C-alpha cells in the first residue's frame, strides 16, 4: 500500500510540473489517504506486536 502512495505522489509531482492541476490535486489526495491508511495499519501492527511479544518473552 505504501508503494501505491508513492506512485500517486510521483504522478502528482509530474502532473504539477506540467500544469495539470486537477490531476495533481486528485493524485496528491489519493496519496495522502493511502499513506494515512498505511500509517494507521503500521502503528496498529506495531502495538499488537509489542503486546504479544512482551507476553511471549516474560
């Protein structure tokens, strides 16, 4: 999912360089949404991993 966020970020940068503002705004919005979802899932997995890992080692 992070790969897709970076792909849309690149599309937004290229569209912005060529002046396609509608495409740039849409791609940047999609990239932000995907990055936020990825970040929330990562933090959730990190918390669960620390909770389970802490229980297994003690």
